[in-house]
C-alpha cells in the first residue's frame, strides 16, 4: 500500500493510476478514511456504457440529486467535493475497452480533480501505475 500511503501523506500527487492490490474494499476504505480522506468505490463489472459509469461514479461519491449524469455535471460535482478523495474503481477495463475514447475523457476529467483514482484490475495499457 506504499503508493497509496504516499498519496494520503501528501508525498505523491493524486491522479488516475492503475493500482495492483488485492486488499478488500473495506480495508482500503478504512485506511483512506483514517488518513482523513473521503472514499468512494465503483464496482465496474458489467459497466460498459458511459451513462452507467457516470451514474456509478455519482453514487460512489455521493453526488447531489441534481447531478445530471453527463460529463459537464461530472466536472462540476468533482469541483464541489468537500476535500481530498480516493475513488477505487474495480473492473474498469471493460468500460475502457468498450468505449476507449469516452473512457479517456472520463479519466481526464477525474485527473483534473483533487482526487486519487485507483484503477484496479486488468485493462488497457497506457496509464501510470501507483507503486
């Protein structure tokens, strides 16, 4: 967990990273929240369309009811996050393969926010790994 520990301690800039860890979601949540960060989890299994992914991200990060489930609304709601946040996105690869261009846009928007996104599980190459 050293890469995540470095992010939580402020020694590594948050961003969108592949993360190789088999830790249970509950252990990741506990670690993140103990460090004073907010936590969200997306189970991406079976999510291969942008609207489903945006809805899952909104649910995971407890976006308000008026969240419009579109890319502009994602950007706006991420700006309103109350503080540093970790989003653990399991099984992200299905969406990244099904809609590679849209995935790239979603990843870019997530990367612009003060958010650490941990992409866990197999998926296309090209994203940095958090070690």
